[in-house]
C-alpha cells in the first residue's frame, strides 16, 4: 500500500529509507529539494565567479597591455592574454561540486528509495547515476587545475569526463522514468 508523505515530513525523514511513498507525495518534495539544491549552488557559485571577475578587472586595470576589455550595450568582456592560473577557480569548483551534490544526495536519497519501494523496485536502483557524477566531479577540478598550471588540456581526460556526464544523464533519465511510474502492490524489496 502506498504511503502519502506531507512536504515538511520529508525533511524529518531524511534518513528513513524504509516504507513506501506515492507519486503525489514524492514529486512536490522533489521540486522543493531541487530548488534548495540550486539555491545553495548559486550561493556558492555567484560569489566565486564575482571574485574571479573582480580579480580580472583589477588585473586588466594594472596591466592594460596583457588584457583586452570590451564593453558595449548589454555586454562586457575581459580577455586576459597569457597564462594566468589565478583566474581559474579549481579549488572553489571542487567545493561547489561537493556541496551541491552532497546536499542533493542528502535531500533525495531516502525519498527516492521509498518511492522505488512503492514501485516494487529495490532502492539500489537509485544509485545508478552516482558513479558517473562522482567520477566527473573528481576529474573535472583535476583537469582545470592542470590547465591552470600551464599544461595543455588532456583530451583523454576531457573525453572521459564528457562520456561520464553522458552516462550520468542517461542513468538519471532512467531513474526518473522509474520514479514516475505507477505504484505496485507488491511487498517492499
């Protein structure tokens, strides 16, 4: 039998992986959890990028021969010539990815497992996208860091991240299809 879970009750059940949850309870919570995750990501990402832009503006003002500033109606760009690793936020990128994905996993894990139980599936199906997003989240900052240190981009690394992201999107799509299906009156797995 499907269980209906109120929106605020989800936050009390963040670590409750037992039981079932119907579609009508799951999807409003999934929307709120997604919004919280995106808001947290913006709280980290916007100041990080604003700091990078500020540093680039100061560099352009101090070294006009090494930077090109273009501004016009509705546009502003700075092109810095040469190798300047201080403008690539590799460490901040790792923090952004860790916080955003960590929060998403915290908010979604138990609700996804309960929803999968309601579909007659094992909660392990919810793990499908994780290996791919973890791989990309670890490798992307490493790749940016090596480029920041002046080495040429490693195309094998780039392609592995690209395909890992494609597999992440495919498995995430498959998981969403599983979550969207109707309830099944079978015992929990």
